[in-house]
C-alpha cells in the first residue's frame, strides 16, 4: 500500500496532469485555428479581423493577463466573459489581401494552468510571470469576387 502511494504521487499524478494539460492545449489550438478562419473571413467581407479573432478566443483566454483590456460588448448580450483577457492575449496580422485571396495570421498566448507540467509545454512567460504557450495559426481563403466587382449592394 505504501509503495502504491509513492508510485501514485511521483509517477501517476504528473502523468495525469500532463494528459489534462495536453488536452487543454489541443482544444486551444482548435479554437485558435477557428479564430484564424473567422479573422480571415472578417477581412474578406470588410470587417475587423482582430475583433473576430478576439471574440472566438475569449473562451480559452484564461483568467490572468499583465494588463487586461476592456471587455468586448456584444449588442443584446452585454460583455463577453473573459474578453478582456482575450483583448490582451490575441493579435492578428493580415499577411495577404489581394485580388485572389486573403491570408490572416492569429497569435494567441494560451495560459498554462497546471503547475509542474507547464514546463513541458510553455514557450515563455508573459509580463506577469504566468507560463504561456504561444499558438499561431494562419488561414487563407480565396476571394470569390474581385475587389472592383459589383456585389449587388445598394
């Protein structure tokens, strides 16, 4: 029984925490991938790609930021939860916007929440000393019309 207790503390607990952290990282990667798609689509139709990416990344933005921004207000819904942290951690960059396609890159600093195993995943720390993993995703969408084409808008 004593041997099992030592095994559990020193082997199984870090392994379990590592699996949980890996699961959270994979979920965040999928969310940032969708944020890249949303930002590219927003750029394609003439909206703000940064706002689109920040709205999508809000659920995985964590609860700590060196200097959180102001929350994003959604009409009819109020303030989006955790959006002030998403504002501080999510950036976009339009790489290409020409007649054929639009490419946008989204960068999100994912907050690693589990101690000890964060050393395996982190790519650095933020200004507040919190371990982060910088997730970067790109998305390219073709432009189905030219910029000068009549879109049938009044």
